[in-house]
């Protein structure tokens, strides 16, 4: 039994005498004394051979052994790490030019949205926002699209299962409804943002896209005001010299129209883009239906207004001559990097 205590005292003396000179020697020290197969571990296993009356003394000696070894290892490890960091710092040439970091850029859809917003704010429109999870009233019914209206089939969307009557908005028109409910004319706003539709068979090829919608309500607002506003936008956005308005249908405007810009057929690209007509559709618009004004608490006999809406992705495709809308959302940095210099 005395041999076990003597061996432990001998190991304690060895630990005190050890002087590792570098990190490699320190690791050897750790393995020799503190490793799973080290001396301290084997000595602890001898506890079962120590008489009960001496187990306390032997346990205290083992604790001392372990603490001495760990303290020495930790102290030397800190010294060696500090020396290593100092050497690494000295090896750095502070006069050398730094490594350049690649600069990011705004997404083409964001740039297009900002450009549209900038044009309309110069015309006196203010920017408003609203919730993306909407109720049925603001998204459909207030916009003259009751539950049995066939136009709802054109805007199949995602409904919230646990909240009947709540859905992901299909357009930013609910923002217009909320503004008209809480503000009396004159109203001149644009509402950019994300919208959602369940369109598996669609050129968008995804459920989420972006829109900008505009609204102007005041006394004496006419279709001529709408046309001039959109002509100015087309000139500023695309440099278009001519626009045309074709009759169309939207539940919330009457009369309604689709607006085209003139590209011409001088180039093969424009001829292909316009299917040989020279005209390219970019947005929908119309005079606000009187029933929509009444739904939102505005006197339709006193006030009139116009509204318009456009998909931002479509404008980005035209602005940057992108051939496939899916490129905008594939997150391919090779594609996005092309816009860094221009933005």
C-alpha cells in the first residue's frame, strides 16, 4: 500500500519538474499525465486497492495531482498561444495593400421599384404601405369583387387556415382601400410591395411577386389626368414617345384600360418582343369605380379618381432587357453581379 502512495508522490514531483519548451512538448505532457491512458488516470484506478481508512488521504492526493497537472498545462498553453499570436502579427506586412472585398448591389427588382417610386413622388404621390396578410373585405369586397365574383378566379391565392377570412394579399389594392377609409380626398398615393397568388401555370413561375399601384382621388379627376400621368411615367421610365390605352376590364375601375408603350419594329428584338405590333403592354389602369369609393366611405357624386397598377418584375425585364423572369429569383450571383456596376 505504501508503494501506491510513494508512486503518486513520485508522479507529483515529476510534474513539478517538467518544463515543456513548446506546444508540441506541452501536448506530450498532457497525454502523459492527463490523457485517458495517462499516469493520473491509472493511479486513480488504484483507489479500489486502497483500504477504506486511507481512501480519503489517497483521494486528496489524486485531486492534488490532477490540479497541479492541469494548472501547469493551462498556464503554459496560454503562454505558447500568446507567443504564436505575436509571431503571426509580426509576420503581417501592414504596408501591403488589403484584399478587396466584392461589393454587393441592390437587386434589379428593388432598383426598378425605387425608380418607379422616385418618378411618381416627383409628381406629388406619397408612398404608403399595408399588411401583407389581409382580410377578405379589403382585398376583394371593398374592391368591388364580392365572394361570388368570377374575377376572384383570376387571383387565386393562399388563405390562412386558422384565421377564416384572412389571406395573403393578391395585389396592393387593399392599401388603397385602407387609405380611403381613413383619409378624405385629395388622395394621391402609390403602394409598392410584395403580393401573392397561387399561379402554378404562370409566366411568373412563383407565388410571390411585386407590384406598384397608384391612386388619385379628388374633385374633377378625369381620364385625361390619368393619361397624362401615365404618359409622363412612360417617358421618364423608358423614354417612350407614345402610349396607347386599350379597353380592358378590372372590377375596381370603370372604364378600364391596358397601357402599351411604343417600341417600334425597327429592330429584330423589338419586333420579337412586341410580336410584330411595335406595342408592349406594361400596366393596367382606369377610373375608380364609384362603388369602390362608396365602399370606402367617399362620396362618389363629389369625388372621382383614377388608379393604375403594374408588376415590377415586368418593368425590370424591359428596363434591363432580361430574357427570362425566372432569372430574377434563382439567386445566381453570376446573373446578379452583372448589375453591380450599373447600380
